[in-house]
């Protein structure tokens, strides 16, 4: 299986909550951002620099894949429509969409519609139901190179190990970390605080996501599918009803049964480790996540001898690549 050979093979369009819009002009303007080969955060940061406005003046409702063509709504305040629409940025387009009474924040959307080309298939799936249930795993995009290991180092209070791992792989912060440690060789907590909180939380969230995936996989008796952090389990057949509702995103207040605690034992940790007194902003109480999600309006757009193009709708915060793997699994296709 080959996904995202080209950015145009993976298209994402937000399904917007119309209540976000104001009927009257306001100081907060909404724009459709079309981007190619940008993360949402990098695209927004580029727009802020080009407009000469603080980054905090731009909001968005959801993050979108980097290696894709995506369209999403963003909010901008502190500038005018003409200046925004006259921006000339490579692989970024902005179109005025309306006004809003508040800046957008993560979660301010209904879901996303996807059009995806799946190539180099050993077999073309024939069973493509219009609606079905899939496990709500976090997929590879969540984890990057060593996010889980950095998160693990942080909750074990190994700040030296966390900083060294970040410096190895993140060119954006490497020089700043090195300069800080040259002045204060043992201040690893201080070096870590050089990173924006939104970035540092990614590491803890990556570990939470790995643990969530393991909790979910152990509850499904199905088709095994290996990935960088372990193994998914997918349904063998079409499922139309959620087996249960939610599972924990583990934090220091999470209540776990003995079986679930075994998932943490593989890392020699307990839920209480998510309380990080030296970096209290990174301490996570824990929450819950839907264990399954409903795929809607799934349909085949086209096919060739070894590829198929599919369209479907998915709720916010979920991974289209997981849907693709579930479709292949229930068609007896194992192209991981």
C-alpha cells in the first residue's frame, strides 16, 4: 500500500460549524486557508510573520496533515482583508470567508471530508460500506521520530535525557538548548522551558496516545497490523455498532483496573508519573477519548488495476489513515 505519494493524493476539507460565522462585520475575520506540504502551525506562523501580526492573533479549529492538500478555516484579527488576500506565499492561499465574534480554537469544527488515493494495492477492496465503525487509534502522524521516548523521559523526571533527545532531532531548538547548557550546564529543566508549551505538550500527548492505542488494541479480537509503536487490531468484518464508548487518556488522576495497569508496566510507570512537579504546566490529570468512531458517506470515486480513490467523512480529532487500514483489514487485504 502506498499513501501520499503526491500531496494531491490526500485531500482534506473541513466540515465547518456555521454558527461560527457572524452576520455583521467584526474585528475577527475568517479565511479559508489552502495549503500544500505545510503543517497547520508552520503555515499560520508564516502568515503571521508576513502580515506583521503576533502569532496569537491567528486561530484555527484543527491541525491538518503536512503531506497533503488541505483546506481549513482560520481566524485573523489585527489586519484588513486586502492585506491578507494580497499575500503571496508559496503553497499557501487565503480567501475571505466571513466574520466571527471570537478567534477560532482547536475543536471549533464538526469534522473533515477526505479524498484519498490508495496506490500499489495487492488487491482492490470490494466491500466498501457507506457507514461503519472503526477503532479510534492515533496513527503514525502522532508520534514522529522519538516523541514517545521524550514523553517517557519527562514523566520519569529524566530531564537530561529528554533535552538530549530533543536536541538530537529538532533543529529549531537545538542551538538555543546548546547555548543555555553552555551557560548553565546542569539546568535541563531551564533548557526545556525554552520550548513553547504547545510543542512540549506534544511529547506527553504522544506517550498518552501510545498507551491509549495499547488499551484499545487489547480489547479487539481482530486483524493485527504493525506500526512504529507496536500493533493495531482491526475488525475482520463490518461493524455498525460501537462495542463500548470511551477509554482513558491516562493522567495522574486516572483510575485503572489491574489489566490496564499492565499496559503501563511495560514502561515501568504508573498513572501518578504524569504529575511533573518541576514542570507543572506539563502535568496532565487525564481525560477520556472515544474508543470508536463512525465513518460516514464512504464511497468509491475511481479505481485502476492497483489503486482506488475513496471519499468519506470523519469526526474531528481522528485519523483518515486508520479508516483506510480498517477498510483493507475487513477486505482481507494486508498491505502494511
